[in-house]
């Protein structure tokens, strides 16, 4: 079977930015290791002058120039032509789209069987964008998202939360399959630095980073020993300014380390060094960072919102705090920081869950079964 995986896909495997890129790369790699499967990964790249075709491991990679900034106003006409050219050369048996805005319009008239995996809910996330550019783009992206759900015949959902959000907009056949995890995360050595807290993600309002900083202020007042490592890019200047202002007012400069993005090897080292991972987001589908931390044997603290409770087993693999409540977040973090045995037991439980539900070979085999069903449905 020849499979085309479409979506955000990393050019640099040592510096993967965003959960979607991590998911598409891991799935493509895992699928390519199955017998009689040929995998092609296709992704749009802004600023690229001409298409690039490479091979990484057993995956054929295709990087296609994109005019995404203005493309949405023209139904991505230029991008559709460029992508169609590559697809005609590949001749895939099925196309697996990751995302619900840019990529679906480029393939839904191709005549090739296709299936879509949503990553994030644009209509919900749009309300949390603070930049002018983000606010202007949101209505158009939300329209594309709803159109994709309406047109789709088949959709893969990573959990029941995503299904509940999408079901009102689609009559597509639904398949529940978890995202694949890089199995190397199971092999991260535990070199815990007591009191170390890790956050990985975009520094945006949706991720709730300000609540983590406010929780840090509470922990400091309580005399708790800790240090937070923030791994991720800042994309909204106003929000970044509010984070810095909170740090200044609470005198937290010695408690918070700003790391921006880091290479994959350094990220794994940070997982090994941390005592726990914190994700205080409002909106998530299936957060890759939680699964990575669990595979590394680390407990997690997340919020009781969106898809996070579908990943964290409250009281077993970590704790759920009330979203938007810094005190609740601080309470859960403190419980773990002050109880080494609890951290260890939750870490072990998290690893067991990750092995059972997110191991790449098993996820790839399940995807292949779904692909066969989709192709058969299209033929009939």
C-alpha cells in the first residue's frame, strides 16, 4: 500500500516545533517499517522556492512551496496545483491528512481516497488569539475547518473529546486511534533534579502559561523549592509582556528559566531531569508533551479542560487542576514536589499507560487497518 501523509512535517528532525509535526513524523516513520507499505510525507513550506524531494530512513519526503498567507483567500489555488502535481507523481492508494484547514481543500477533489485527523479545534482556539493577524485569519480558518468536516467521508479521532467537538459538523465515518509516540522516549534515563518543573509548548494564552507563572508566585510564598523550565516560542508580544510583568512583580527571575525551543536531544534530557511536567492549557486535543513525559516515567499536572483529562488519569498518572485557578495548580504541583514516592509511583503508572496506548508500532498497525477499511468503502 502506498500512503501519503499530509500535514505539518519537520524538515529538521532534531528541532521539531509543534505537536502536529511530531505526530506526522512519528506516524510516517512507524508506517514505513510495516511490510508492503510505502510512505510519502508531504508538507507545505513557506519561503521555499522549489519543491524538494528527500528520503529519510524509509520515508519519502516532499517539501512543497506554499503561499499560505494569501492562499486562504483564493481557496489555496496555487498550493492545490503544486500539491496535485506531486500526488500525480506519487499515485498513492490513500491520503492521510493531518489538520483541518490548509490541507483538506488541496485533496478533496483529487478522486483519491482520503482520511483526516483533526489537530486542535480552530473554532475554539480562535477566541484565544490576541494578535491582529490571528484575529483576522480566524473566521476564514474556521470556515475551512467546518467545510472540511462537512466534506470528509472518514475522520480519525485521537479521543472522545475531539469526536464530541467535531460530530455536530460531520456525518463522516469515525475511527478512534491514538497518536503515535517516538519509542525513544521510553528509554530516557531518569536523572531527576529535585524541584524541577518542565513546561513544553507555545507561550500563548491557550496554553495557560500565565497561570503557571502565577502558581510559581504562590509556591515561592509557601517556601517550596522549585525551578521552572519554559520550553517554547513566544508568538504573541502582548502576552509575552504580561508574563514578564508577572515575573517582575513576583520577583521570580531566579525561579524561571526561558529556553525558547530546544533540539530533540536536549528536550529528552529535560524530560529526564524534571520532577514533573505541567500543562495548564484551556484547549488541547491529545497533547504530545503529556504522552512524552509519561513515557519518560514522569508524573504530569494538567488542567481539567478539553482533551487533557483523556490523557492524565487523575490521581494515578498525575493530577488535574482547575483551569484558570493558580492556587489549584500550585496545590497539585506542591503535592508532587514534596512526595518523592508519589512521583515515582505516578511515573511508573504513566509509563505503563504510554506503552499500552501510544507505542508507535501498534498505532501504525491500527492506522493501516483503518486505511484498508477506507479504501474498501471508497471502492464500493
